[in-house]
C-alpha cells in the first residue's frame, strides 16, 4: 500500500492506494529542491543581482513616491518576509520616499482587515498605507488605451500616477496564463473590470496556447505583458515556493526578463510526464489556494492532463469559503450540464464576457470529459452537487466510490499538489 500526504487547508490528509492500482505519482521537484540558504538570504541574493535591471536602490534613490503591488489573501506569497525587506532597502537609500502598498485583488473580493494582518503582520498593517484594489471602482481607474486583443486597458490610478511601480509575487504553473507572477500582478491584479473580462474571453480561454506552462503565442499572456509595459512596471520580486510555502528561489529585476528566468527555473522542476490513469487524485496545494471551488479548478486541470477520457478526478480541497464567485456558481447550477455551458460560451464575443466566465468555462470543459468527486468536510455538499460534481467527506470515501465505478483494477495516478506541476 502506497501512502501519500495530500495538502488540505492548513494541514495534510493521508491517501492510500493499493500498489497494484498505482500507475504513478506526478510531483514537482520544488519540494525536494534544497536552496542552500535561509529565505531572507535567498531574497537578498536576488535583490543584490537583479536580472535585466538596475538594483532597486538605484531606481528608488531620486523618487518622491512609489507603489508596491502585492498579492491578496488568495495567494501564498510570503509577504511577511518579502515586504519588510523591500521597504527596508527602499528607505535605506531614500528615507523620505512615500510608499503605498496596493493589494492586487484582481476579480476577487476585497481582502479583510484580519486577512491583511495574517498576510503582512500587524506592524506593516499599522505603519504602512495600504490600498485594496477594486476593479469596479471606475473613479480609481485610469484608461491607458487598448490591449493587443482589442480590449480597453483600465488600471488602478495609484499605479498609473506613481513615480515608481514595483510588484512582488510568486511563480507557479498557471492553468491559462502559463505561469503566475510577473505581469500578472498588473493584469488582472490591478486592472479594471472591463479589462479583465476582455483578457479572459471565451476565445482566449479556448486557445490551445492558453494552458499550463505555455507562454509563447498565449493570447492571455500577450495582453498581460502589454499592460505591464504600458503602466511602466519598473521592478519585480518573484519567488518560487515549496509545498510548505517556503521560498526556495527568488528572481528580481526587469518585469519580463526576471519573470522569464523564474519560469525557466520552475519548468525544470515542475514538468512531470503524464501516466495513464482511470482515477486521478489531486489537490490545490492546500491553504490559501483551496479556500473555494473557484480556485480549486486550477488543480483539476493537472488531473485533466493525465486522466483517461471518462475517468474520475478526485479533488481534495477544503473550499471553506464556498464557491468563490456568484456568477461562477450560478452559471453552473442553472445549466442542465457542462455541454450546455460550453455550447453557450462558444458564442459569447469578447465584449460580452461575463464575470467568472473563464472559470466556469474551464470547469465545464473538465466536467464534460470526466467525473469529479470533490473531497471536503468544510463545504456544503448541496452546493457541490448543484455544480455538477459529486461530494465525499474523505479521500477514502471518494476512492471507494471511484473504484465502484471504474472497477477494482482501475489504475490511479496521484498528483499531491495539482497547481505545482506541468503535465507533459
């Protein structure tokens, strides 16, 4: 019997697979990578040797003000470590610089006061000016022209008007942007409602290039790069994390060159060869990415890439925050099935994109080909079933049901962290 530790909320749950049924494990080697230094040293080394850019200290020296874009509560960026280091370096050479932290919520709900404290620590929250982006507040947005796709580019006015724009983030495989990090802090991070909808349109989501680990010819990535360039994102600090959310490598410097270097590094660790499987067990990497069903679609796409047609995906995710998006839920719950959703979305033009369309489009794509059993004891099973998925309270219950459906000799693949791998 093979036993696996699957991330679930802020802990792990064991999953046991009989040896005769196990077809393989797909795992990122970030979890075995040894950085050779503590997290602070890893960050300092990256900041001391920026890629394609002057050092942060040089950029800051003559500036009166700066905006530092940071991630929201749905992302595991270790801002308690990164933000103090960035602020210290900035103020060491320019003590009078006026710095604003801009929380890049994208299309998510606003980060709460307690979530800010959890993310940054009480000292940063108490001392620093923090703005929370609101994609629907047109009064706080500036129009910067048109994206390559033809969509209107609206970005947070604070970022547009600052003398120096910096962003922190983390790099992981992303299910339609190729990779997270870099330019994604700007679009969708601090973009307007209309801009996000255009960038996430049905045509782009359906593109074969809008997939995990793909940047070249990815229409979503191309728009994002343009947005970051247009707003003059001058410097980034992006980190790569292991399963314990510890920093194993950092990349600092030019918005595209540093990000590209980080993606190359991560690809070397994250690629995993697909195996044939009737059942795939996966997760969304635990907290904070498995707080809702919306985010958990990401981990399902890794299983999608290795599961046999008509197979079963066992998705282990707490989803304690519910569905994660009203439009996401409504469009699934009000449809007769995933095929109805796919047929309807295929005819939606860019300018008519609706909120969360990309997420229910991708989940419908998965549900049209596979059966999904969502494993959680922290989410209403009725909600899960309304969204055309099965529910199980434990991995054991889910696997028992999966074997009953696929047979006792069914082959099982395990992806402990579905958002960390690139299935090839």
